[in-house]
C-alpha cells in the first residue's frame, strides 16, 4: 500500500445521491431496533458512554488539563480522569461536556454521512480511537475501543461509499437517541454524583439549570440531524 491508497480512503465521496430515501428508511428501522431491543441496547449503549467519556477528556485537554485515563462500566456509567485545577472555568467545561457530546457527535455524523464526507470522518475516528487506546484503564474499556476500531477500520479499508454513508448516518442516529436515553436517566434527579450535581457544586448554580443546558444542546443537535435527513429524503 502506498500513499495514494491512503489518500483514496480518506477522500470524501464528492456526491450525496448515495443516501437514498429507501436507505434512510432502513437506517431508521435498524436504529429503532438497536435502541429499542434490550439485548442490543445493553451492548450498544457502551458506545454512547465511550463518546460521553471521551467528551470529558477532549474538553479537558482543550482547556489545558491533562487526560490520564478512562473506564467504562457495564451499567452504562463511566469515568474519565483529567488532572488540573479542581475548580474554575476549565473544570466546569470538562464536567459539562459529557452529556452533550454524544448528541453533537451524532449530529455531525449524520451531516457528514448525508453530504458524502463519511470517509474523512472515519479516518478521524480511527485516529481518535487509536489515541484513546493509550488511556484505557479496564478490560471492558479495552474491548469496547478495540471493537469500535475494528468496525471503523473495516469500513475504512474496504471502502464502499454507499455502505459508509448509511452506516455513518446510522451510528449518528444511535448516538443521538442514546444521548437522550442517557440524559433521561438523570433528568429531574438531584444526584450529587452526577455531572449536573458536580457542576452545581463547582458553580453554586442549581443542577436543574445544568440539566436544562444539556437538553438544549441535545435538542439543537437533533434538529440539525432531522433537518439533514429531511433534505436527503427530498
């Protein structure tokens, strides 16, 4: 394999007609099964938790904190550790990022898939997952990251634009719905161990306000994704 082979694999498709109305229907149906069928959701929800924890990590690194590792647990929870000042705007941004990031990433996946940019996005995903491998701190976390790497790597290597576009859109929808499900599990609760509870301690503002900010971001991301799918349908 030479450089031209790699370039081909990360280049955008350059056309969007591959995402057909029939294909969108299939993706929607498969997403509904994945989220609504309990055995499938018990496995796939770990992907949402993975993005949640990497959201904490990415925000922490962006504000100058040091990311030291993360773990995923079977009960849908997880934990990412960043080192830096225990208070202040950086810690607030790092703590806040967890719940909104799966929805934002989901919307970006839908937009990228629908507009023929699945290949570059898969390339970026592979790079992020390879870096994430250096920070896993449990066997379950390692298994989840390796599974995601294998799936993304297979689609990247055996490139098929039609398959890539529909799968990327499907994963985006899964993350969007998963973000709402994860958020729904904590809405209205005053759990001091939750992200909203931690934000309340850091800022003195009520946890309900922070939960409301999560809802607003998830709603905006959902609107973007649905608008893109409606445009693709037309």
